[in-house]
C-alpha cells in the first residue's frame, strides 16, 4: 500500500481534492490548513471544529509530519543555529538571527547542495536531496513553537543549506503556504529567495510569485566567477544580469546582490569600481559580507581596512552598500557555514 500523504506537503488545492474524495465540502480544506499552520496542530484530534467521524476518515487517508528539532546552539551574539532531523535520517540546519524586537529566520531548501561554490562549507559537503514542502515550512512552524512570546519572526530568508531555485516546485509551494492567509500569513515583502544564479528559474520565479530576490554575485568578471561559482560556466554574468534587470520589482523594492569579500581575490578598490559599473541601472542594494573562514577553506577574510575601502568606492558611486555583520560565526551559523552536522551542540531545551 502506498504511503499516506503528509498534509503538510499539500497545497490548499491538493487538500481540497483529497477532501472531495472523502465526500466532504471544499471549505473544510481551509479549516484544516488553519489548524495546521495558524494553530500549529500536530494531530487530527486537535481539529475540534471537524466532526469526530471526519477526523477519523482523514486520519485514515493522510498523516501530519514535521521535522524534529534535534539541537539548538546559541552564539555569543544571540544567533541560534537549529539542527533538524528528517524522517529518513538526513539533517538540516536553520538559523535565527536576532533583530531589536524580532527574529529573521534563515531556512534551508535542500539537504546539502550540488552547486559547489568554493567559498561555501555547505557546498563542500555535497548534495543529499531536495527538501519536501513540509520540511521547508516545518522549520518555520517548529521555530515559532520554540520562540518565547513577544519576539516574532518577521523576515524569512531562503539562504540556509541548498540552492532554493534548484528545488523550485517545493520551495514555491512552501512560500505559498508561508504567505497565504490560511497558512502562516507572512507578507511576501518579508520573504527573500537567494540564488547563486540559476538564470531560467530567476525568470520563472518572477512570473510565478512576488518575493524579494537576492543574488549571490561575488565577482565582476566571468573568469573569477567561474573559479568561485561553477554555475557561472552554465549561466555567465551577462545572462545573469540580463535576468536580474527583467526581474519584476513592484513599488520601491530593490534587488539585493550579495558579495562575499575574499582576501586578494575580489576585494580590491578596482573590483569595487568594476562592481559599480556592472550594476549600473539596476535598482539594487549590496550586501557586503566578509568571508567566514571554515575548516580547510581555501580563502581568507580580508583586513577591515580593505573591506572599508571596498565599501567606500560603492558609496561614492551612490549605491546602498551595507557591510553585513556576520551572525553566529563562533558556531558556524554564518553565511555558507551550515553543514547539517550540528558541530559543538548544546541540548535543545532551555536555550531560548
Ligand atoms: Fe549551495 Fe549556496 Fe553554498 Fe553555493 S553558496 S554551494 S548555492 S549553499
């Protein structure tokens, strides 16, 4: 017999079809979604506005499963790295980054990553598999359950393990659940999908859904970018930037370009000037991130004065160029450092 579907992997329309097959009214699907996401139900027994018979019926046809929190590790700067165990034994990590009164949640979309960016610890660990929608939204629902009252997650960034656009359908389904009023009700203005540059899927994303886009750029010429990011050999800079120029940005939204500064590789004032020229005419902001060294990494963190000089060139060219404080460095929770192995772990209880 085939496995029962996990309701958390299904869209509203798919739950409607399931319920229709059980001879029930479609509006019940919205009630179930609200139980799953707004109320955080983990079993059918909690869905008290559904009849006992209907709950038994649907429990016989479907399950409710979420990833389990295995460990939470706290950084000195307040960042939390959360290790999740998946049903097949794989592990993934999410990061909660503290703001003044809120958290930003950084979610994973794949176990491992196949993109092989050379500055990235996650990439150096190889690819395991795509995450299911329930494993993507489940990071959020579980994190919310463990956050103390009064401090909300306001922003969601898909910058954890994996390339979101290489797990496109499941990522989009997860975003739809995160942003729908019958799901978690996040504003799409508060959701950012980050990509290393999977050009056809950037175009597709712009057609399918309205979320913020962040592009991990890191170089201003194909030679350097080919070396740092193998995806550039398939979709070189000119194609990537053409797709960026066409990406729809309603209102005052801006694209984000992330630029990891690697000592002696891409961090000179000349590189900064080339970057300013390359992005001319694109409504964007730049996040500059000093490289986070990891065990065995081939690159080094630039000196602070080199970073400041790079930033200054961009400011002089009237760009918004923010030097991102890299959160959670001491626990390998910073950009590109997630491995799903939960290094130096503390137990899950009592950390928040
Ligand atoms: Fe994958 Fe992103 Fe790391 Fe590149 S930077 S290897 S896309 S996780």
